[in-house]
C-alpha cells in the first residue's frame, strides 16, 4: 500500500485521516503544519500528500509550492483537504501544483475514493 503524508493543524482531522487510510492498509505520516511537513518531506518521499490550506507557519498553498520544488515531489499527487470554498483558492492551489480538492467535512468513502483515484 501507499505511504501518505497528511498535513493539518487539527489533531482530530489528522487522527481521522490516519484511521481511515490506515484501515485501508496505507502508512500515514502526519504533520501539524507546513513547516513540519517540509521537514518530513526532506527526509522521506511519500506516494501522496493530503494538506489543509489554513495552517500556521507554512499554509497549504505555500506547502504545495515548496514541495513541487523538491525533485522527489515533482510528480507526487497532492490533494487539498480543506473547508475553503473560494474558487480563487482552488485555482491558486492548482497553479501551485495541487492535483485535487476534497471539501471538509468529508466522509470515509469520499476520502477513500479520492485517495484511490490519485494513487492509480
């Protein structure tokens, strides 16, 4: 199964994503913000990144931009997992290199489907 980096400042969301994806057999690495995620990304390559947008230190859009500058992350799928609904934020995320968008709140089925789609 896949190694997935889940980045969210909400411990509840990190735990939910870890549980849902862990139950599918994926290895989930969690980070509480973009700065921690970048530290992880410099040492570990993953198969998929899920990130929130609104986080302290480095927000999700900036994280996508920074990840895409790392050779190991140029083609790793990145999904935004956020409460944001603004079209300009979706467009900016896409322009920075995000591959998709999952609206919070989400259910297990929708997360599983999005992750499976990105990994195939």
